[in-house]
């Protein structure tokens, strides 16, 4: 598998994307490089990738030959760190990680090529310190949390991850026909009158749908990835490998065909409801024709930023999640509860009440 480390042209140190500056920064000499400068270096990266494609092909062929022995879920991939040569093992969807020996950020470029090359990426807009600050604000008013959940060593596990998503764009044509009725009742003397008026209803329109989002990763907790949406799509950038440097990244394991029926039904239902919402002023409406047609549909494969942290309860083995949108700061998660602290609350309330009842009972 092709592994890449982005090196500083000045000192050879590793480059990482700095969210707070929206530039690429050297960890050693602190040199900074713009997106345009990184694009110029992409030619050199392409030459390096070309030189190792043959090696990738042979390795992937060997993996395919072993696919009847090891399932996709159980399969792991080994690659060599370009910096220190250490062999690192990852699962098949990991596209960017860190070398656990030299701690350099490593991008597995081979996993972002061909059909798996993202159409776009939303870069991280906040660094780890900002994400940690948001986490501390989130739990500030939450009582009865286990201390291990927010211990310093636990907070060090917070990781910035680019998760894969499918974006769906389309144009929907809709047509609605029906009959609307209004009724008016009045009384004259001993007689009651009813006047019913009938109206033909006809609605036609074209609606554009943009950025309907679906999580493209089946493994892990889907609530964690979906709960931080939406993202600001206006900040979408053309994909570059450099954005992954210094972060983790996951490749998709779900294809757009798996969402086609669900998305088509959602878009049609939304278009139909939009047409119906334009019909008003009638006491009753009966529809005789409701049609929607999806045309000019288009899918885009993108990566979007999320700060994540997990906590495994040592007593129940249940895994709790914290996720923070790496662009907007929106938070979602599931918090653990410390039974000992809850018991302390119960006793602090129960014992005084018990004492009062005993004293009242004694004097009675």
C-alpha cells in the first residue's frame, strides 16, 4: 500500500494541516505553506505514486487471492512507514493514520485513488484544543460522570477524523392535480342553507435538491457520524492529500447504490409535500394526480471533519461516544453515569428525610 508523509521543503520535518490557520505547517521549523504551494508539490507526489503503483497492484492481487480465506471484516493491511520503515497494521477502510513508532502522520494514498478518490473535502476549522474546550463546556453542567471519562489521559485520545459521506444532487419535476372545496353555512328563518364551491387545483414545478447527505461508513457508531451534521457545504474544497496530514481518515465501505432507493423516495416525498404546502384556503382537498420525476441526479464522494472520543465502561463494557463537528462545533454523544455518585445523591437526600421521619415518629 502506498504510504506518504508530507515533508517540509526547508528542513524535512513532517507537515500537518493547521485548522486554525488553514495552512500547512511544519512541526519542527514552523514554516507554513499555502494551499497553492501544496498544489505545486502534488506533481512530485504523483511521480512518487506512479513509482509504487506496480507494488500496490501486486499486493492487492495477493490480497484478492486470499479473500476466500479471510473475510473483508477480518482482513487487515500492513504497510511500511516511509519515515522509519516500521510495519504498521490498519484495517481496510483507514486512509490516514499515524505511525505508532515515529509518530509521523501517514497518508495511505493508494486508498484515495481511482473510484475512491474524493470529489471534495471540508478541512478542519478547529484544532484539538478548541475541540477539547467544547467538550469541557459540554460536560460542565453534567453531574455524576465517572472521573475517568474526562481524565487527562482520556482527553488525549480525542482524535480528528475525516469521515466519508455521499452527497446527492438532483432536479425534481412535480405535478399535482385535484379538487378543492369550500362550504358556507347560514340560516334564514327556519331554513338552513349550504353552499359548496368546487375549484380545480393544478400545481407544477421544478425543484433543485443539493447536498442530501448520507454517511458512507457502515462500521462504528452511525449516531456519532450522523449526529454532528449538518456541515457548511460552502466551505467544500477540491480534495488534496495534504488535508489529511495530521489527522485520521476513513474510506467508504458503502456505495451510492445502497442509498439510491431511500434517497429517491425521500426526494419525491419532499417534492410532493412542497407542492401540497402551496395549496391553501380550502375546507377539503381531494387529489386525483400526484407525480414526481427525479432527473439530472448526481452523486459526490466527500470527506468531512469530526473530532471523536470513545470511552469504554470497565464494568459494563459499553462504549460511550463523544463527537464534535470539526467545522461548526456541533456536539453529540452519549454520557456514562457513575453509579457511586448516584448512590451518594440518593443517600444525601434519603438520610435527612429518614431522620426527620424518625424524630416526628418519636414525639408522636
